[in-house]
């Protein structure tokens, strides 16, 4: 297990503990009726305002746990994405000639830019220039669609042995994240298609503990497969860790 995977699983362990605690919060906050005879119409405020305030706070108590589950879901994706960038950076830094693999649709200007081959061949040791090149490559990777990211990781970055059994789940989880962040937590047509109708376009995406736990489990399994290839093929430094904590269901 590389240090990068150790950090990911450690963070996932904390996240799993957090969502367990949210279950108790949901039970406490789901129903909180006002005591009989209690009035919210204080300080001379209009009755309509008091009623709106009461209804608003009740709705907030009911919806807050789901909102926090959504935050946990997005955070889980962020942890996973950070792991991928970290492990790929380590792979490229120790094997910079991977960057010489041709890239389609890459615009080049021979008069203003130095080729990767000229830069890498001139380096006596890894340094800031190599890090800059790697960071640029990984930034471009993160701007790709999720299917293109998976394809690039395999074909360009040398993870051709990575099984594809989790690809559809990773792609769907990524699309759920995109809808939460960019589409007001409403499913789009892409997610409806990926989920084979489980999520309906235009309908709200409901996030609960099980959804977050499944995301953690699938991200962890995918990351472990990536890590095994990185260790075996690229001889990355390993470390002994205790991964006995709960990672989710």
C-alpha cells in the first residue's frame, strides 16, 4: 500500500464515522413539533412572518441531514480525485518518459515551446521543471470527462491492466457529483441514461448514508486496484499501515 492510498483510506474512515453520526441527527431533527400553546408571534411581528419563520426552521431541521450527506458525498469525490492526482504525479515523476506518449488534439507551437523530449532528455535529475510539466498534464486530465479520464489513465499513463468492472459506477458517481454541484442537486439527462432510469431528469437527487457509503466503497476498491499496479509496475515506495477501520458499507 502506498502512502497515497494510506492517506485516502484514513480520510475515508473519518468520513464514514461522520455519516454514521448523521443518522442519529436525522432521527432527532426529522420531527420537532412546537409545544401546545407555544407561540412564535413575538416582538410585535406579523403573524404571517411568524408562521413563515416557523415553517422555515422546521423544514431546515428536516432537510439539514440530507444536505450534510450531500456535502459528504462531494467531499468523498474530492478525496478520490486528490488520490488519483497524487499517485499519478508520483508515477510520472519517477517515470517521466511516460510523458513522451503522443497525445491527440494537443496544440503545439514549435517556435515558442520546447518539446517534452528535449526537456526530459536534458534533465540530470527531477526538479521544478518536471513538476511543472506533470502538473500541467494532470490539470488537463482533470478537465476531461470521467470516461476520457479512465481511458487516459490506462492508455497514456500505463495502467492498461486496470480492470474495467468499476468504470460504470465511477462514471455514474462522478455524474451525481456534477449534478449536485452544478445542477442544483437535480438529475440531468446524462445521469438518467447512466442510471437506466433510476434517476429521472429534472428530479431531485436524494443523498443518504447508503449513497455516501457506496461511493466510499467503490472509490476505495478502484484506488486499491490503481495502487497495486503502481506498486508492481512502477516500484513506488510502500508502507505498512493498519487499515482495519470501517470504510463504509
